[in-house]
C-alpha cells in the first residue's frame, strides 16, 4: 500500500467541520439565560437588525432553519399547488423539498461542472422549455454566488428572470458573507435565505435568516413565521399597555428563532469576516499545494476571492486517478481526515427521481461533478500543520 510518512507527522483527527465558538458566544448566551426569557426577544431582534445592515437589505427575519426561510420565502412569493419552480439538482434536498411543501413541482436544472452553479445558459434553456415557471431557487453553491448580474457576455440570472416574470429566491445557505459585484448576497433576488446550521460559515446551532427589501414579503413571512398570529408574543408582553389580545389570521408555521440561538449568532456574526478571511487563506493554500496533482480537478472560481464565502472546497477526483473517490474517502478516513460528498444530486434521490421520472443523462454537468466530488476541510480552526498534512496525504495517495 501507500507509504505514508505524513501519518507519522500528525496523529490528530481532522474532522470535516469544526465550529469555532471562541468569541462572545458564552457571554451572550449567559445574558439570555439570566434575562429569564429564552425564546424570541431582544437578541433575535438585534441579530435581525445587524444582519440586514450587513447584507444591505431593509429587512431580515430570523427563523429556526434555512429550510424554514426557504419555505416562508416561496410561500410569500405566492408559489402554490401546481406551480413549477426551477431548482438546481446539485444541492441539498431542502432547496427542493420546500417546493413540495407548497404542493408545487420542482423542475431540476443541471449545473456547470467546474463551479456547481447554474449558468444563464442553463437557465435560458429551461425557461424556453417551461415558459410558465413561477419561481427560481438559485443556490450559491459552496459560497460562490451564481452569475446574478448581467455582463458584457450576456444577461445574468436576475435579468433573465425579470424578463420572463420569474420570481427569484436565493438559497444562500453557503454564502454569508459573499458578494456579487458591489452588492452583498442577500439583496439581489426577491428574497434570500441563509443557514446557520452547525457546519455553516456562521452558526446558531440550528437557524436561518430570510432577507428582503420587499415589504409585502416581510409582512407575509412575519405572520407565517409564528402561527399566522397578527402580533408576536414578545411585543404583546413588552407593549406599553400589555394586552392578551391577538388574532390568528392564516394557518401559519412555528419557525421563530429563540434568543439562545440568536445570542450565539450575534457572537459568530462579529467574527464573520475574520472567519471568512481564514477560510480564504486555506483555499489559497489548497490551490497552491494541489494545483500540480493531475488526479484532481480544483474548483473553478469566477469572482474575486474576497467575494467568495468559501464554505466548501470541492475537488473532483478524475476518472484516470489511481484511486477513485469512494476509495479515497476511505483512505483519508484511515488517516484521520474527515471529508464529505456535496452533493449526491437530487435527480439521483429516489423520491425526486421516481416522482418526476428523472434521467441522469439529462444532467451531464452535475453527473460529472458528483461522480468524483469530495469536499475537503475548510474552517477557521483548521491549523496550518493540519492543512499541510491534508495536502501531503493527498499527494501521497494520488501523486
Ligand atoms: C444549499 C442548502 N440549502 C439549504 C440548506 C438547509 O439548511 P438548514 O439546515 O439550516 O435548514 C442546506 C443545508 O445544508 C444547504 O446546504
């Protein structure tokens, strides 16, 4: 087998993801515990305010997952039973399942091999084929925004959707903080959804945020976030003239973010740009160290590196490599290096495949990407010697 001097040098397990809670997390959570009010209150409001300011939108609504944000967003955009919604196949099921929650049907889009993103060309072809599409869920895969804005080479995603009357919901689960041109991701489409799940770029344990500039979307999502009640509990208890009175105006959901989670989020938010910077340096080092490896294709980046959230670093094991992707995962695990496959595309998941009769041959970009793809550790607490060890090990296994 392979001679692994690298293993001798570093005997530490390197997980695929590792949370950094070395800021004000404990202090802010303590404040919440001492306040006597653990669910949605002042910390959540503060988190919403700061988040909206950071992404440059008028409104931000904190919820208990990105899935909840996607559901609320599509609902507020008016997606209904029988509607068609475009969704890339190279994503987590959350991006598409929310379409089903509303009784609508996802139409799956292929992605570009190098980036994992939909392109304006892919979108245009789908719009021609399905002119009645109601909305698009655009996924900023790995933290790199899709081409939202038009350029010299043609119209971007926003212009195409605008022209065809298609509403745009951004799935930015991977993309905080990230930029498109001179705008932060969060204010480009009709609404944008972020994830604060434990392995994301900032976390609240579980949590999400919906951002928008649109008052109608804000009003609808706010009511639907909390049982369809016309006033939130916190405002009822803190009003100058306390009042028990409230009304249920629609059948809403239970998606509010508790203050304990928002407290963690506020502390993470303070370090979001610092943590992004560290992930960028890790990515830069991966590019330097792995560029010479014939067995791997490295991710294609079409934006300045400082605009990228660098949530994922996805490499692709070429078919000609001396070990395939699945074996490489095992060999890396034996050497204490955690990795992940992001993603097995949705057209390969039995529910979507069988319900919609999906054929792998209709998704050549996603197929080529998924067969070899492997996400490497990229998080702020990944130490330099751990990073070098990962690169050394990949050279030894694949070189
Ligand atoms: C692209 C994408 N969208 C949505 C989600 C759902 O996020 P959450 O777990 O916060 O609901 C994820 C989670 O991994 C994701 O990767």
